[in-house]
C-alpha cells in the first residue's frame, strides 16, 4: 500500500525499523550513497519513545519548501513546531496536521528528488 499523497514512483519499504518511502533502484540504480544496495530514501515515519517522527529529506535541502512548510504549519496547527535537523516531532498523534503532511509528501516527485540529491551529493 502506498500513500495516495506521494507522487507515482516512490516505493513503500521498512527500513531502519521505520515505514519509509524511497526511490527504488529501478528509477535510481545508484542507490543511497552510504550503502548503494539500499534504495534512495525520501521520507520515513517512526514511533519513538517520546514522540512520533516524520523524516522528510527534501525539506532540509529545499529552503523554499521549508519556508512553505513552516508558514503553513503555523497557520494550520496550534501546537508549536518541534523540528530538528533531521525530523519533525509530534508528542501526540492528534497533534499531527495530517493534511499538511500529505501535502508536503506530494510536493516532490522522484525525478525532482533524484535531481536535488545528485546536486547536493556533487557539491560535497
């Protein structure tokens, strides 16, 4: 089962003990640079001890997307945004702005994610 908010091409997997959405090797044969046997990660959801975490890789690379998300979050949620370098954290499930997270998931296609990833990887 794949989220209806994600653009076509992402695959749903379990990785690192989390539900994940990745660019499969069929679309990006090079895989993840840290371990090319793994597909390119894009978004993960995890239930941690003290919070629920949403990892969205594109939000940390694309400043316009980050700015959009933080502005929309402020409009749509009464709970202060708890965002670290690698995740968005929620203490309770009823605090998650589901529609906003769905919209965030829909903003980047696999092709766009590959292009962003390649550009960042080549800058290093």
